[in-house]
C-alpha cells in the first residue's frame, strides 16, 4: 500500500488517519532516513489518539520509550540507542503491546524481537515530498485502507482537512466519528457526525439457508437509514440531515444533533424527556409510511415486516446463549421444542394487534434532546436503520424498559399513560389489546437481550454489556407478570432460570 505525501501537512494527516485505524495490540514499525517524516507522523498520531492537538510529544531518543495515557494507550519507542534487541523486554514492550499500541522508530535494531504481525511503515524521500509504504497483515492493511477511504470521502464532501475524532462504536459493525471543521479565516463551524457502516459480510447460515441478520431483518448497509431518515424528516420529526453519502462504501456525513440525551450526569432518567419521547411514539404511530421508501434515483428501500421469523430468531437467543451460560448446560430438545411452541402461540396472539412503523431500538443511546425546539421535535432520533412494520407496542416497551437505564416503575407507568392518553381517540385503538401487546413485546425484546449480552461477552469479547443483565432480567420478570405470558413464565422456572415470583 503506497501513499504519496506531498508535504509535512499530508504526513501529519496520515498520522491522524492512522490513529483511527490502529487498535490495541498493534505494533507500528516506522522506518526511514533522517528527515523522512517519522517524527512528524508520530506526533500527529499520538496527539490524535490523545485528542490533544497541543500535546508535547518529545522524541524518546534518550529515554528510549515514552508512554501516553490516551483513548488507546500508546508507547512510543525509539530504538536507535538500543545496544541489543534483547533489551526490548526490559523496556516493557510486551506489557505495552498487551494494553495498547506500540509505535517503534528504528525497528531494525530489534527486528527479531518485534512481533511478526507488526505493521511496517517505510517513509522515503520522493521529489519534494515523501512516499509512505505500508506492509503487514492484510487485516491491518484493510483497517488502514478504510481509514484512508474515509479521508477521501471527506475530501469529496468538501472537508479534506477536517479533524477526525473518535465518537463511539456500538454492538454492531458500525462506528462513528466526530468531524471538526474550520472555515475561512479559521472560522469554527458546527461539528458533523460520520457514520462508518460498511456492508456487513455475509455470516454463517443459521436457519433455512439464511444468516441471523437476514432472518431478523437487520440492516446490512446504509440504505435503510437513508430511506427512514428522509421519511422521518419529511413527516416533521427530528432526524439528522444527511450532508454527504457514499452508499456503496457505507459512509454518511450527518448533522450533529448534539450530546444532550435523556439521562442526567449520574445516569438517571430525566422524566420530562422520557415523557416527550412517549408522546413522540404516539404521534409516529398515527402515521403509516409507504412500504417502499426512496433512497436515491432508481433505488428504493422496502421496509420489512417484524414477522414471525424475525421474532422467533430473536427469542432463540435466550435458549442458545443465555440458558447455557446461567445453567451450565444447553437446552434439551424437549425444552427447545416447548419454548418454540410457546412463542409460536404468543406470536399468534399478536395477529389482531395494531401494526405501524416501529423504530426498533428506541431507547436512551439513540435519543438526543433538542432543547431549543418544541413539542415532539425536541426528541432527536439517530438510530433507526432496522425499522420495520410491526406491533407498535414494541417501541414503547423498548423505551419504558430502557435496556441501559433503570426506569422507576412510577415513571414507566406515567410514560405508558402519556402514550395511551394521546392515542385514546384514534380510530380502532384498543387500550387493553395494546397493553397485552406491550407485555408480549417486552418479553420478546428481553428474551433477545439476555442472549445478546451473553453473546457479546462470549463470542465477541465484549463483557462490558453484562452490566445490563440484572436490569434486563428485572424487566423480563415484569413482562412475565401479565396473564398472557404465564406459559412462558412457567417454562422459565422449569428450565431453572433465575425468575422470582415477585410481581412488579
């Protein structure tokens, strides 16, 4: 992978882009003659990781190693004065690599001791500029290539020199960046958000010749987001404007709706904002968007149904992942058959319920508060690419039983009543049927979530999500208190799941 660097500014920008591509465990070996730009690139990379553009980054020529407590810890090694490669261990190289990124100048002094899987970046003079040549594992080169593709996308969007900052990742393959811009005369402009959502590779077939995302109707590229975003904005809801897009690459440049959410600094729910969110759902559920939504000329997104297959594959996560984790043994064939039969019966009961557009993940991480706006426009929506047509009670259950926030029962009851009061006069709306569906959808969602938390820990190496397990189990117990869910509650107790008899 060769990259032309016409000047020092381009070299520094490459360092910033590398900061968005490297991960814990990466060793970047920097080679090149004196004056080739190693120091310029190293400083830019370290400052970007630390998100501190003025950070003092001295050369470690005499100290041999300098460490930085950044978003990903980074250790900057200069091995020019190293007498023997065996001294690398004494410098704490292995420990630094296990905890973060190692940036190594003059790597030839310890080439045998550095990881075989290292990324090598060689900088050479070429005319008035430099040539950067990367070599290393293909997976690492792919990450670097993706980061450079994002820089090229920003260039095409009119912001070639914008500063990129890590924002967040989520439980999927999507990642987000905050894009800082300056206009003429260094005028600071509002930040933008970059969605990095490459088309997910097709995974393993799990049932009927389909993968899990195909069965659960999970968006596999950015086109559903674009389609739903346009419809929400046209309908008067607050969703981010899309300022630039590359549908094939899976890159979107979005309006920044800010950082104010629906919880306070201590993580507690802000009642006013949750109640406004419930009111938004009531407004949304009076509308029925077309099944086919335009994305771009000649391209249409067909909103899928939250059908039996999607509901069933999600509830199977409890029996596939959660039950073996908590009980220590997998489900028997008889247990699995009974569980699936119970859910088939519960899904049958939803047939006479109301169906409209549901956003699918309508809870605290995906709601941004817009204090300067009015009415439901105060509720900013940012995550809806998996929207479907299904039981409208699902979204209210996701909000009232927020997976990441403990909602007090009194606030939950007020949210439900706020929604019901707004829907009371709607033709065909049935309060009792809706409440039944609310509990069914709450149970369905929480059976999915308890499996997802375990799957993220066991399969994906993300144990942090297990902190939500106690809350999710409490929500599941509350849902199972409804008479319609008695068969599922009985099955859970018989299977040995930790359900108490207390009624919330």
